[in-house]
């Protein structure tokens, strides 16, 4: 009766409020962000209404960050300079300047200025060293990827590096920043300590990365390099590129496929993919010529798929033989004793349940209304049965 009103009110509040105009802010500096979406935003392309539930999620995130800040205040570290306004860079032609009314900022941003507000700064009680502090609260899906070392949140790091450059312009000699990310579901924390270069073209390096498990800190072992040369400069070049696209009324290529989760949640997905099939038809004759290095990649992919197919067939046959042996033993479980150096193996047939919908019980008119056509891309890689095209012909 009441709970359904809350997301509705949240959606109305965010959708009927003043539309946030695109600005090249520090918070939009991330190099992993979709430039195409930012161009749509910059050109004023209508966006899809913001879901009420999503509005609640973002609101929760702000409170999570404030809770972490409150806990930090109870440590020996000094927390200060909260919501300090900074303008780390000014780029010619980026915009004509504007008045920032963010939470009492009330500053006039100069033409071309990249503006933002830091969460705060931390001062080490022993060394006296200052750190720019950035707090985030994320869903378990993203948080777990970062904690497992599968990805590095370079977007958040880029934003915080901008803040470091901005604080330096105000007279600070700060060298490092700290990013703390809270898992909204478990309250576990990630911490990144980052060395920020003096030159935007320099190397941004993650000095250390940890996550909490209970009350213990554990190091994160990343699969990719913890150094990013020219990270800040790349973000500045990206802002310039978005402005060029905006002025020329053109769009960058799509960085993701149609099935990517980012596109499913994007406010401009409908505009972005509206004429996609027509684009495909126009580009069907544009066939790329791969290099020898590309050929190695493709041949390896084909070989791997063949190997996986063979292994799957072997596994299916082995599984069938195990089930057959259980039936012969008139048993639903078995134990394989461990051999030399091996561990015993438990085998058990379990009954599992799966919910499904019997479509035959649904009236046709309801089926028609509930049926949704979704498009997706599928990569098709197959060897020809005939010889390759002669030189000068397009390899289709």
C-alpha cells in the first residue's frame, strides 16, 4: 500500500526536476565511460525516464558514503576540506563557462574549466601526509570484480586524480589519493592508495590495493598492470573529442555490443541503436583485411572452439557412464576412494527444482502483449569450404 509509493515518488522527483546539463566535470572524466552516451547528453538528445528504483539506489549510495565518512572521523586521521570546490584544468573551447550551484558551491566556472568537488582530505596523524579522499558505494557485482582483481576501477581513479590536480592548484603539495569503495550489500570495503604524477602525461600507479574480509585486510592481486601511463591526459583528450563531436553533430563509434549490460541500462540506448539494422546494411560491403597477427588470433579461436566441443562431448559421455554405473549398483550415491596423493570423490544424484511457465495455459492475447522482440549480435567465425578469395577481392 505504501512501499509502492516510494519508488514512484523518487522517479517523479528526479525526472520532473531540472534536467542536468552535460558538463565536463571531474566526475565525468573516466576513460572507461561511453563517449557516445556523453555526446548524446551534450547535444541534448532526449533520454529515457530515470527508473524510480534506480533513483533510490543512487540515493542509498550517498548515505553509504556519509556513513563511511563518519567512521573515518572516529579514527586518528584528520578529515577536512569536505566538498572543497576545485577546477584542475581549463581547456580552450570546451564550454563558455557556467555558474555551479552544487550543494552551496556557488562558484563561477571559467570558460573551458573542468570543475568538481572533493569528498574530503585525510591527514596522517603520524607522518602529517595529506591524501585526497574519494568515497564510493557500489553494488556487489562491480565490487566483487574489483576485489577479485579481474578489473581496475580506472574511472573512479581518474576522477580522484583530477581532484588531486585541483587541490594542487589551490597550493597543496599532495602526492597521493585514497579511494575507498563500500560494498552496499555486505559493508565490506576496498581501498586503493594511488600515486598521482605532476604531469597529466605521467604514470598513475596504484601503490597498494586491499579489501576487507571480516576485520582483516587482504591484498588484491590484479590481472592487469597497476600502472597507467597518460591516464589523466587521456581523460582531457576525451573531453576535447566529445566537444568536437558535439560541435560537428557527429557520433563516435559504439564501444560496446548490443548485448552489453551497459547498453541495457543506458538512458540513450533507444537513440543509440535506433537505426542499427540500416547501418549494418550500409556497411555490409565494407570488409576488413586482417593482418597475419589477426589471422593467428582467429586460427587460435577456431582451434579452441573445436577443442571445447570435443571436450564437452567427452564429458557428456563420461557423465552418462557414471549415471549408468549408479543404476547398475541400484544406488543414488557413491564414493571413489582417494588414490596415491588424491582425495576421495563423493558422487550424488540430487533432485533440483526449476520454475517454468506453461505457455499453453496462457491466452493468446496475453502472450502477444507479453512477447518482446530483442536484438543481439552474434560473432560468426567459420572456415570456408572453398579456397580463399584471390588477391584484390574482398574476403567475406
